[in-house]
C-alpha cells in the first residue's frame, strides 16, 4: 500500500508550483493550466485528508476543487 504522505506531498507540490508560477508572473490566475493544476493538486490533497480522516482539510480542498473546476469550466466557454 502506498503511504498517504505521498498523496499529500504530490498534491502540495503541484499547488505550490502553480502558485509560484503565478506569483512570478509566468501564468495568470485565469490560465487553464494553472486552474487544472489547482484541481489536480487539491484532489490529491483531498484524498490525503480522506486517508487521514481529516474532515476540515477535506472540506477546504473540496471547496478548492469546486472553485478551480468552476473557473476552469468558465475558460472553456
């Protein structure tokens, strides 16, 4: 079985890389790759929180997934 920490590390790294790319103006917050990275990274973190039975972290990342997915959907229109 894969350690839950792997899912947390991958999710955190994806979101951190996306955030740093936005911070240093390599992508805009409306960029579809930035938004997709947030959806994927938050999904990893959501699963990590699920494995740890951490409801607060699950809610936080669930909202992050929904918000990023909604913004990503808007860019596809």
